[in-house]
C-alpha cells in the first residue's frame, strides 16, 4: 500500500503534452502585435510560469499596461486553436485510474488559468478522477508560493500528515512549491523542466516516464 494518500499533479508537462499549443499561441500573439516571436525553445523555457510573467520574460520591453491585452490575445488563440493541440502523455489515464482504484485522492495544481485546466481535463476525459482542481483564477498565490497548500489543500485533507502528500511536477517551480510546503516531490523528468536546475533541487523521486509512478501508487 502506498505511503501517499494524496497526489497533487502539475498539468503542463506532467499530465499533458502542451508545448505545441503553448508555442503556437505565444507565436500568434507576438505576430498579432507585429513583433517577431521568440524561438520555440525560449518559449518552452517559460512553461510553468504564469502568462503575465512569461510575457515579461519573452518581451522585456512590454509595458505593464499592455500585458492584459496580450494575455487575452493569447487565451483567445488557446480557446480557438491551442486546445486542439493538447494530448495526454502515454499512460497518464492508466496511472490516474490506478491511483483512484488504490484509494488515493488526486488533485491538480497548475499555474495555468483554471478555466483552461478544467476544459482540458474534461476534453482529455480525466477530469472525473480528481478531487481538487486548482489553477490561476486571479486570486490565489501561484507556485512556488506554498500559500495554496496551507489555505486550501491542507484544510480539505485535515486527516493527512505532510508525509502522506506527494507533488508530481516537471519544473523547478513545482519542486520549489513542494519544498516550500514541506511535502515530498516527484520530478517528472520527461516534461519541460531544466534538468540541471531540477536535479539541483534534489527531488524526493525522479521519473523518466509517467508509468513509473506505479511504484509510488502501489508500494
């Protein structure tokens, strides 16, 4: 039986393959404002960071007052075309099914806008497996700040000790969130995180394929 009773997953690069959609929507957004878009690898390097901060990184000259329009332009492309380019990593559905059948509670916490997280989980037919779905709603403090863990997650599972909760994520932001919250973390090395940066944070576990979570779900 697993020592973990609650597993919290990141979305982009952990449950789902989203880089094609993200690169496409950033590229189209830059082009719509007649600015040369960054290279795909540069865009991928910002996955896990919320949109306003991503635009500040990718377009340092952007004016603060312009960011909301850029964000809404990006989201409009994502709604129209980006979501069609998202798919689950092979084996994801089987892992979340197994975890549920093993009696574990499951959650998603993403820095992506919560409406897109819900939409994509539903589209990918795995939304029903999760007890808790959290994302950017303009009010919560995003990862790596641990406030959501203390104000939302722990109160919903008051019977659980921190040692029974595991975060699974692919970027340094996910690993730092777990460390800040005082819980174990499994690095999804198959995702979009920088390998050297993530290894330096000494995750509790590291997996090269989501199917390797079987050992943590069942052990």
